[in-house]
């Protein structure tokens, strides 16, 4: 069995209850700093290309597709169990949201022209 410590709420919230046993060794701190110092170089190099943005945008649109399928399925189940007004609200909201997400770039370009 392990020993259970009871903490004072105020000391827990203020962060003053840090135990010395939990501190990281110096080599781990150095490795973390070196790792964080080396990460931004490849990240910024990859972010410079257009293919990164298109990959992120395609992923977001794929997630939106599946969310729309989920909303339509949920509204169908809601309709089936007799709550038709709520089902219609979900269908209309999901459809309008899906159209806005799919045409977000077109809407942005149209607003630039105004």
C-alpha cells in the first residue's frame, strides 16, 4: 500500500506544496532546453511552404465532413424518437454550418472584394 498525503487546498492552489523528490535531474533539464531550441528550425522551415497550409486545411475539412455526418445521424435518431423540432434545428444548423465551413475561403475572398 502506498502512503496517502493530505494537501492543504490553499497551498495546492498557490503551488507552494512542491516536493523536492519530484524535481527533475539536471541532465533532463538540459536535454529539454536543447530539444526545445532545436524544434523551431524544422517547424518554421516546413511552415514556409504552401503544401503545409493545404494539408492542414484538407484535414480540417475532413473533420468537418465527419462532424456533419455525425450531426445528421444524431438528428435522424432524434427524429426517429419523436422530437422532430429538435431534429430539424440540428439538420438546419449542421447544414448551414457545413456550407459556411466548405466555402470559408470563397467567403473570405468575396469579403476582400467589398
